[in-house]
């Protein structure tokens, strides 16, 4: 149950952020499809992208580091549950 709340947390944060500042989303993405896909499958990466993205320069320099951290968090949120489940149900 805690894992499902953790996975729901960044999606809820994105939704609230979109309600507060929809202009940032519409200026960062050209279509509605990309934010929906990112929000469902890679919410930490989308949060990192929206934090570091600027209308003048886009993504540059150390901004890529923050995107890498977002990708790492997304991948670890999907794979971390399987590792814990495997340790809990080990036979022998």
C-alpha cells in the first residue's frame, strides 16, 4: 500500500502543479500527448524537466544531470518493488 501511495505522489504533484501553472506545461510541451505519457510512465523525469526547462535556453549544461536523476528515480520506483518482493518470498 505504501508503494502505491509513493507511485501516486508525483502524479498528484504534477496534477496540482498543472492546475496552478498550466502555462508552464503548455510552453514546455507542444502537444498534450507527451505530458500525459510522461505523467503516467515517468513522473519524476517530467517534474525534473519542468523544473530545469526555461523558455529561452531549453535544457542545457547541468540540467541534464537533474534529468538523469529523474530517470534514475523513475526506473528505481519501478524496479525497487520487485526486489523487495523477491527477498520477502524467498523459498529455502
